[in-house]
C-alpha cells in the first residue's frame, strides 16, 4: 500500500522496463504498469509531454515485440 503513496521516478520506470521476467510472463500487465508510472510522472510534473511521449513509445514498442519474443523463447527452450 505504501508503494501507491510513493511518487515514481524515471529510474523506477526504467527498472520496470528492464524487468524481462515480468514482461515475458505478463506483457499486458507490464505495459499497463509502465504506462501507469509514466502517467504518474507526467501528472506530478516530473516529466514533460515530450518525455511522456518517448516513454509511451518505448513501452508500446516493447509491448508489440512481446509475442515474438515469447514464441522465440519457447522455441529455444520448450521446457521453460
């Protein structure tokens, strides 16, 4: 619950973006979490519109790649 009260930072967004396990296990939830942090940062005035758009674009690009990456991982290691 205290996490909800703590303002996010760009470092938090980047850590979340880099979380491969979360991204592979739940791409939609990962994207939603990235956008929530970006929206919070923008709403708090911590980033401007241009920075928010850049974060959104990165999150969208990663989200669009998730099905391909998950299939590739399954082909490489079917027992994973």
